[in-house]
């Protein structure tokens, strides 16, 4: 456990403990980050003024992430004071609804297990609900008290004390309180905002070693590498922001001092996507490509994932293959094959794979259109080279290069994807 995680209260997630810890933090109205671990898995729950605003774990965010962590049943947690100011909001329902929904999902999973395994029935009969010692309860209460000193919170703190004492004394009592799924199912359908289903990212595509035609016919050879099938999505970049916060651990050494990986345009884009709303006349969601991300942001994200940005040579080979074709689909222009400008100024972003012909010989999507992409290569002025077409230009030619754009450029036409070498 790192030093930054020991401030607050640490304990063990056992059976149904986690949802109680979340509930207690919400009742107290504190600002807190709950870091949850199970083996090598790590998740985050962010509570602002008593409301769960965001959760992230693995490939999930929002309600799905809470469901996943509550379902772990064993592991460890750390409750830390405070959250980063710009944590994205993926949860809009009240915290009670979020916890009840997660518990309902857990109930369903346990019920399925019961049908498959008769032994689980006896195990559930002896579930221990909240495994907190009296000392642990006092420490958690002290943390809450430090955050809410006003007199009007005294009654609520007393209620929290009663919750803790009752949970320690009678293990199954708290669990029984959540066992009302039949009564609350209809209610939850009305009050819980169902997030758009997040599309699971496909495994990166391997681009084999060997020569290919680069630009206007110059043959070069590259070693093997793998590349993301799609551009990094809103959901993926939001997960990075939630995990990293204000840390500079993954930043490029030349990143300007004081620069954040958040910005106003991204916040606006994310808010519309998370709410499945419209921006500039286009209805978007969290599966759309992340834009308003500058080169330093893309670099840090790639490092966080243990990957990197592609060179422009790698990008081009992944887009056009080895035969020298200028478009992902072949050697000739094809109308409406990619998301590029066709005379409608309202045309903007599209979901990955929406243009079925914009698929490279290796199966990599949207390299001719949708949004252009950062690479790690630089032009003669020292600025990053941007590759690929976008919804605002008229060319789908994969040899197209964009230069003279500064590293701090924020654009609705520029996204990125990552690569890795064996």
C-alpha cells in the first residue's frame, strides 16, 4: 500500500462490507475517494458532498463499475480524504439508488450461484455483513467528524454510529435491509439512470514485421507491433482521468508546467457524451472517439496504459497494408466509404466502425475518416505529425499528413490511438 493511500481508513472488503462503507461515506456528506482492490484488480469510487459522482474499474465506469466492485465480495479498500476537482461525472442517480442497484445485481448473481451449487445456500446462511472492529469504527467516525463539524450533522453522525454498532453486533441485519429487490425493482427502473452500454475494446491488432509502401512508393521495413482497433474512446480517456487525477506520473518531460489533462472543451464533450446528449447537433455517447485531447494528454494516456503513440510509419502501414493502396479499402476513391466532409457542415463525429468500408487490410477501423490522430513523429518544425482524415476534410487518402500543429492544440477533429511493440 502506497504512502498516499494510508490517510483515511483502511479495511477488508468481506461479503457485503463495501456497500456499507460507501453508504456511510455518503450519509456523512464527505468528499472521499474509495480505492478498492481484489488481487491485481483496482477500482475507484468518488464521493462528492455525499453523492457518488463517478466509479471506474477495469473497462467499466459509472453504475457498471459499482456493480462490479460490490460483486467482488472479498478484497481490500482504502477510504481517502478528498477527490480531484475535475473527476468526471458518470453517475447522476442518488447514491442510495446506486447502492441498491448494485446490491440487486449482486443478489441476482448469488441467486444464480445457488441454483448451480447447493453448497452456496449454506454459505449464504452465515454471511457476515460488516467486518469492522470497534477501533476501526471509531477511526472512520473520526474521519467523518473532521469533515462535517457543523452542529446540524450531529444527529446524522449518531445515526452512522448506530449503523456501525448494529453491523458489528449483528452481522446479517444490514444485509437483510438490502434484500428487498422484489419491492424496489419497479422503483429502481424509474429512478436509476441506465447508462449507455459501453462497447468493450477489441484486442489490439498485430501488424507483422516486414516491408510496405510508404507515402509515394518508398519501401521501408518495420518490426512487428500491435495497434488499437479504434481510436481511444470517451469512456477510456475518462477512466484515465479518474485514475490519474492531478498526478504527473505519466506526463511527458516537456509538458508545460501547470498543465492539466482536463480542459473546458473536453469537459463539455464528456458531459454531453456521458448524458447521451447532443453537441453541435450530434447525439454522442461514451463510445465515441475522445477529442479535445492534445498531444501531451495522448502521450500520458498511452504511458498509463503501458503503451505509446504510434510513429507515422507504423500508423500508415496499419492503415494501408503492404500493397501500396491509398485507401483502407483499395486504390480508388469511394463515395461515402469514410466519415469525411461531403458538403454538410453539420456532419461531425461517428461511432467506431459506423463506416464499414473504412477498415484497413489488418482490420483497423476509421483511419481514413472520423477524426485525425496524433503520432509520436515530429515534423521539421518539431511539432507532432497528425495522420488520417477527419469529418472536416475532403480526402480519405491514408498518405495524408498534417504538420505545423503545436503539441498543445485542442481540436474536435483530432483523437488518437496507441500501439505497443513485442
